[in-house]
């Protein structure tokens, strides 16, 4: 068995990946990059969505927060890097 082979169980499904990338790109438009500002930017409905994503492979809110903070402070969004961290591919 090839342990390097990556199947769908080690990556976030494409639909969820696209949704989360569309969410994280908004971090570049935040006026303030504080933890409070980031949390306030994502409504309660989004937080319940994050909880569902936590049950899937790869995704963690901690990673989302880290990517969001990076995008917010640099005002630079590198889709390939964000996709790799948040979606696993």
C-alpha cells in the first residue's frame, strides 16, 4: 500500500473548499486584524458552518483563523497557499 497516495478522505470536498476560500478572501477587507474583528466578521451561521467543517478531513478553525490573520495583515491573498492549508490540496 502506498502511504503517499492521497484519496478524498484526506482533503476537504471541493464544494466546501470553494465556500471556505470565498469566506477567507474577505479577511483582506477587514479594517482591523484583531481576533475580535475576525470573529465578528463571521456571523453565527458561519460559525456553525465551521463546526460542521471541523468534522471533515483537514479543516480546522485554528487554520482558518491563522490564514485570515495573515491575509488581513498583509492584504495579500495567495489562493494556492490558502487552499493547501484549509483544504488539503
